[in-house]
C-alpha cells in the first residue's frame, strides 16, 4: 500500500489533508475510540449497521485482514464472499487513500547520524532506558511544549498518563519546565521513581565533575522544592537543587543540517524546576 506522504505537499494541500482526516475520524469516532475489550463488554458488534454485520459475519481473522485492510495490486482481484454495502467499501477506500506511507521517504534525522541508537541531542542520562524512536519523540515533543509554554506564559505542565516518566524528566530537568506527572499504573510509577533517583544521582555526579553545567545564576544547592504532588501521585524526589540543581543537557546546540531544523535547541534547566513524580 503506497499511502500518503506529507513531504512534497503544499501548505494548502496539507491543510486539506488535515481536514479530510478530521472528517473521517469524527464520522467513525465510535469505532476508533473503542478498546478491544469493549467489543465484548459493550456489544460493539451490535452497534454496527446491519448490512455491515451481514458482510463481515463468519469471516475468519485472515479473511477480515485481507478484505478490510488489503488493497489489490496491479492485476490482482479481491474476491468478496458477498456483496459489501457501499458505506463499508467507502470506508475501506477512504482509509487506504488517507493512510500515511510506511515506506521511509526521508533522511535519517541528524541526531542519529553518528550513532543510530543514541540521539546526539540528548545527554546520556536522558537516553538511558529509552529506545531511539522514543528519544526522538520526547525531544521533539518536549521542545514543542517548552516553546508553547514560553509563548503563552504557561508555568505548569501536567503529563497525564506519564508512564515511566521519560518525557516528564526531559521537560523538567532538561528544559526547565515545572512538571506534574500523573500515572495510574503503580508499577510504572515505581519504575519512574526509581529512574528519577538515577537521574538525580547522575546530575549530582555530573555537577561535581563539571561545575560549569549548573544553570546560570543558580547557587549551589539553592533550588526550591518541586511542585506539590496530586492525590494518588507519589511524592517525587527532591528538586534539582536539593542537593543538585543544574542542567543535564549539552550547551547551545547548532541547528541540525536536515530533518529537524525547526526544533529548538536544548535549553538549560533553571534552578528549582519541578520534577515528575
């Protein structure tokens, strides 16, 4: 399936693609927002149009996959057991027409040119326990949140469903945002707290080896406390300045030559930045 690639599209074409995607998502929201378990608990099958049920009933998983997801190649024919309703065929055709391509059509991001497993724009503590794809995601998303926070004067960021806290740690200790993390899975909370402590220890060691990485103007050990934790969110470790309070990002980064040139460079974390719980 070739799919859609946003590269090469004009601004107006991208806007129209976004409009088309939004329309489809809104029209089929009841299906798209459902979890697998709700198929059984909420009788989602019964919510489908009767004509869809007649067409799909009795098909085994391989047949469903082929007929719902597969698009015939040149000279190939998809054979249906029965005549499908036009609404179902339209959904299939629309989904295929708007699906993004799975074939990479871009160069490797500049941050992975030296080492495909380690982003050069994240320091080692932020890369620890994080896969390359996630490293790229938390850096880009974190820098976007930082940029929006600066533009809007936002002083508090809430990361709902923070998981193991990778993004929260980067926004807090890497970009200097005041972050509150909320996670309902106790196992992930405990893991996040353990890695919080690892990161604080790494920061303290880094400051002892390189005192110049301390945030500009931050007195040694003089940072304020972290943000208060929400009910059900375990207390996090001390703020970056208790006992450490510096920056875990490299110095001013030059603009990358390709791929992610629109990203802001890593920023120093000011003394007293909040820490994810």
